[in-house]
């Protein structure tokens, strides 16, 4: 599975962005999907995750209520809609996928994902 993230950019505080991550290689309808982010000198941190078959999602407390993860299995794409962006959201954002899975689990740890996108930079100015 190859993942290609896009949609990052420069935005003012309070603005919004939508990140996309397109998968190729095989359909990921039974894959768990997630977004992580990383700032220089820091470890990669969990942002949001979604199990396959849609529905239930899980968010880091820092983004809860502002970010929404969604997926379009017909397009093999996962999205991260970000609203009310803050300067502390500035980071390189990575999409991740793991599967195929037999159970509909949500995975929130970096080590639980084998497939990663290349990252897309999000910069929020104050």
C-alpha cells in the first residue's frame, strides 16, 4: 500500500484546512486509518484514527471538537478536516494505514501502523 498525503499549507490562526491521503496498491476498505503529526525535535504524536467500515473515530484531546477524520473507501482516500486551527497545530502531518484487518479496531499508536504517507506540512500563523 502506498499512501500520498496532500493538502497542507500556510493558514492563519482560526482558519481551516483539509488534508487528503490517497492510497494505491490495493483497496483499503478493511484497513484502520489514522493521522499523526510531528514537530522538529519531538516524537510523532497521534491525532485521529478511524476503524474500517466507517463510523467510530477517536481523537487526541488536543484536537477533539476541531478536527474530523473521514474516509471514502470508493476513492481509497482518508481525510482530516481541520477547523479553528491554532499555532500549536503547526507540524508535519502523516497519514497511516494498517490492514487488512479481521476486526474493526481503532489503533492509536504509531507502532500499530505499517504503511505511512510522506507527510504534508501544516503551518498556522498567529
